[in-house]
């Protein structure tokens, strides 16, 4: 895909206020959704039990529900996921941990009916809380490391703009999951961290081009001069960004539609994150850097210059 930027020049900076407004509105709507609808947390992040049932024949969700209802105490799984080439495997999730007697009752029933003992895994409230905290800490540590690296490799404002874009991407995924109510589990966290790596790579490519064009710019006197550098850089990396994201979207889309229920939330988070990452790299990170860099240049320009001691008049 070639956008032929020599003949077609897109003025990205001209519409920066629209991009900022969209991101701010989306953030406000997202905060409201998180406080109202919330997230559909899996048992990885709250206390619960997961029962894995195997059979030589195919399962259906209705059949698994009926089996648990007949297991002895009328168990009702909160979620059932089918897996395998012919849906010969079923995962039943229960919010709240099952007791030892309940686990024994379920295992006895399914062993007698299907000839294989189901495996039961349990997550306590403490483990779920630790997983959520570790996920947050991992994102924060990654963010600090990115700021330090980009600051050393480029400059401070590049690093701050990169982290703002990453936080935007992660929050975008969380809000979309709040809307669609897909389960939030450990694979979801893996998808978010994957998108963080992809997004920062895309942003760094754009920033590297901005830095190269800044070196070729003889002098930055006005905001338009700095904006022109950003616009030229974005147009030069536009084809690369879109071509790259499309190739990954095709792969993630194939996983989403053909990969089965077990990894559907992971692949969906990848798809949403790829779109958000491309948007933030083109329309958010560079625009933020432009605004902050210009303010920094203005402060340096308006800073009173120290007088040379040789120019000071001798006291009489």
C-alpha cells in the first residue's frame, strides 16, 4: 500500500484538537462504564473453581448444564466453554470456590457417566487479588522502563508521550471489554502486555522519523515549523504503520474466528489493541509530543539569559 505522500499530504496536526477531544470523551465514557457495568472478571481474578470435563463424544452447552444439574446438588456453572476439535472438552466455571465434598460429588458423577475423572482447579480470593495486583505492577514497571529508555535514547517528552499513548491503548481495551462483557482473565492480561509492546514499537518508529527530520530542520521559530516536521514524519510513516497493523490484524482475526472459545478473549483483546495502538501512534503520541515540546521551547526562549561577567559594568 503506497499513499504517495509526495502528491497527497495529510495535515494531521491541523486536526489534533479533534483527536484530543475524542480521546477525552472516550475516557469519560469509559470511566462511567467501569463504575456502572464493570468488568466480567473470570475466576483468575476472583475466587472460583473451574471444572474440566472430557468425553469421547461432542458436548453441547445445554448438555453440560444438565449434567451438572443432575450431579447431586443442582450445580449451575456461571460459564461454560467448549474446546477441542469436536467439542469433546468442556470447561465449567463457578464463581465461588467449591468445597471438597462438592468436588468429590462432581468427580464421581462425571467419572461414572463418561469414564474419565474431571480435573478441578480452584482460585482463592487471595490468589485472585494477587494476580490482579501483579498485573497492575507489571504494567507500571514496564511503563517506567519505557520512560527511562526513551528518555535516554531520545528525550524526556518522547518518553512521556509514549507512556500516555500506552495508557490510552490499555484503557481502550478495558473499556471495550466492559462494553461487550467478555471475560477478563490471565490471557487478557497477556494480550494487553502484547499490545503494549506492539504500540511502543510503532510509536518509536514514528518518533525516530520525527527526530531525523528535526535534525534536518534548520531552525524552529514558530509552532507551524514544528507542526510541519510532525506532519511530514507522520506522512512518511503512514504506509508502514497501516501495512504493519493490517498483517497482524489478519492473524489476530483468524485466531478470533477460528481459534475457539478458549482463546477468544485473548484474540479479541489483540484486535482491539491493534486498532487502538495504531490510532495512538498516529494521532495521539506525536500530537502530545508536539504540544509539550513547543511549550518547552517557549519556556527556554522566554527564560532570562544570564549576563556574561565580562559584560558587567565595573562598580565605582
